[in-house]
């Protein structure tokens, strides 16, 4: 029997997921939720991986697919929620997306993208009654961002994280059920436990 630790299994899983996205094979159920989560009833997924169509800045959802993976759905005290994403242009034309500059602006954009309020792909944490728990409505000092071009059949990837804090960043959110919303189209059911 082949035994893998979670540290050796993670790169294998990531490679299979990436190959599936690039080759267009099914990996998980596609997200079928409304892009207007504020007005629609949210039915979050209990999976750690979702794929589906996504509007990625100027890349239309008709030809753009995303794979979103989270490291866990249950957050214990001190656990960091990690969000990883891969976006693929399945169209026949290049399209533009936003990325941070790799140095001084204007100039080349960074190869590694971020998820979050200042990232290439946004995410938020919703509490009961779809209340925005994070990032909230506070202003952010974002780095200089510019357009980058994604060629046909190309992919871009990035990541982000949530530390289980309220928008002030000083206090942990109360234990309970939350929803992670990525790119206004992918919904994950989260549980923050009291331990």
C-alpha cells in the first residue's frame, strides 16, 4: 500500500488539479450560483475545490474558467484560511486582467497574483443574513495595479488568505457558520469553531 504524508500528497493533488484545469477535464461540480449573492439565497458548497466560468476583469465568463481551492472548511483558532486560484483563458483572443506591478509603476506586472480586496480576484467572508464580515467597508491602501494580457489557452494563478479576524484585524470573529465568496461566483461553507 502506498502511503503519502499530507506534505507529499499536496503537490500531487495540485498537479492533478492543474492538469485537469489545463486539459479541460472535470474536477468538481461547477458552481451554479447566481453572481448576485446579495439578493439570491446562498447555498455554499461543502467541497474544498470548485471550478466554473468566471468574469476575470476584461476576460468574459463565456471563455474564462477558474479553479478555486481552499485548504480547509473548518477553522480552528490560529488556522489560516488559504485561497488558491487558477484562471484560464479558453478563448481565441487575448484578454486583459489586473495585476500588481512587479516593481515601479508603470512597468511589467507581477507573475504571482493576489486574492483579496486589492487582488486580481476578490473574496469576502459573509456571516449570518449575508452580512459582510470581512473585508468590510474600510478603505484599503492598494499597491499600484496595471493591466496584463492573458493569451489564449494561458493560465494565471494566485492566492490569498484570511486570518479569521474582523475588518479591524484585532479581534477574531465569533464561532459559527460563515460563507466564503470568491469572485462573486464561488461559495464555500465555512465553520469557525470555538477552539
